């Protein structure tokens, strides 16, 4: 019997066979993992695109709602207006709920403006889940301007749902986010928005004092179109929330 034959040769052949099978198995596992990762990446991209499309549609519907609100008095009766707007609101809520579910199921993140859009839409149905979306919107802000704006919008939402303390805290955080060199206009606007939120929940005396704070800040600004604009918007806010007219 040759040296390569017999038991030793058979063992070597078995070992080679096992080794080749092992390599093939590893290659198959690697291929499966790679394919799985590629599919997951494709699924995430598709989900992200779907959320973006839904947000664009929600924004379009919101614009249509605003147009109806502007045209309502001049064009059609209140009944027709309510029918149109209520139908659009239901569509907005449904689309926002779908987008929120896609985000959760796909484990993907949205942009700050998208979270805010979804939060506003979800809130229309009274769904408390809007609060979590506002938190995500603020956390996703990448600029000081966006952070301040989103904190102010979150604050108004919190006032609306009865969390006055949370709303005050968010307005205070917005003021801190502006930094120590914030302009009188931006500080005054934050105070004006706080006053409006308080007025809308019936805290009239507190709101009136905060409107006065905002007015002092605006009046301290140099004469300019910006100063005029600020004072005019303040007067309009007082008229709408407190029923006050300019002296």
C-alpha cells in the first residue's frame, strides 16, 4: 500500500472536504449577512423617502387649510368651510400618524422640521404622542435659530394641553438658547409669545404684564422698519388675545 493510501489518505481527504465545506459555509453566511444589510439599507432609504413624501403632502394640505381660513368670510358660509377644513384636518392627521409609524418601525430619524410638522399634525387629534415628537424636534435642531423657534412652538403646545409649567420652562429655555447677546427684538418676541400663550389659557394679568415687557424691549430699539413691525405685531397680538386696542 502506498504511503498516501489507506487510513492516513482517507483522513486527509475528509479533512480537506470538511475544510472546503467550512469555507463554503462561511462564504454563504457572509453573503447572507451582506444581502441582509443591503436590504435593510434599501428598506431604510425607502422608508426615509416615504416619510419625506408624507411630510411634503402634509405641508401642502396645511397650506390649503390656511387658504380656506383666509377666504372663509368672503367666499362661503361657515358650514361649507367647516366641512372642507375638517376633511383636510382628518387627512393631515392620518398622514402624520402613518409617517410616525414608519419612523418607529424603520428605526430611522427625521429632520427637526419634519418632527415639528408631524407634532403639529398629531396634536390636531388630541393625541398626547405629539409631546414626544416635539421633544425629538427640539433635540434634532442643528442651529440656534431652529432651536429657539422649535422651543417656542413646543412651549405654546404645552400651554395648549394644560402644561403651563412645562410651557414656561420651554420659553425660558428658548431665551437661554438665544445667548447673552440676543437682540431686543428676539427677546421681546419671546416675551410676546409667552404673553400670548398665557392669555390664551386665561392668565390675563400675567399676560398683560408680559406684553408690557415686550413693548418696553421693542420701544428701546432704534427707529427702523423692524421696530415698527415689532410694535405693530404686538398691538395686533394684544387685540386678538386680550381684546385691547391701541390707545
